[in-house]
């Protein structure tokens, strides 16, 4: 099973995602190559998609928005996110250990 789209560093989950803005609903979708696709409803305008992505990932992982950071990829579709101490995990992601 390919697990290249995420990795753990202690209690921090690193996710490598490809964002699909202006989707019909917010959801984690399929894994393509070394990234997991996340569909979000927000348009890629004035940072709205990034803000929406952080909010959606935080909600999905059961953490505060301040625990989700965009490490790189602010202006592109491919992003590297870090999530501190996620309580819940999206489908396909397993806890370290």
C-alpha cells in the first residue's frame, strides 16, 4: 500500500495534498501518485481556498485551526500541510507506531 502522501514526525502528521478548489463539496478523495486529493468548495481567490482548506482539515482531524499549517504550496495546488496531534485521521491514514 502506498503511503507516500503522508508521514509522521512524532505527534505531527505531514500531509502532501493536491487541492481541487470550487468542488461541489468538501472531501478527502483519491490518492494520486504521492499526494491525496482534497476537494474544497472555496474558490482560489484572495487566500479563500487556503483558509477553507485549513478549516476543513482541522475539522476532519479534530484539532484547532491553529494546529494546521501550510508548510509550502501557498499559491499552488500541491501543498504540504502539518497537523499537530490529530485526534481523528482521514480514511487511509494510519497512526504512527
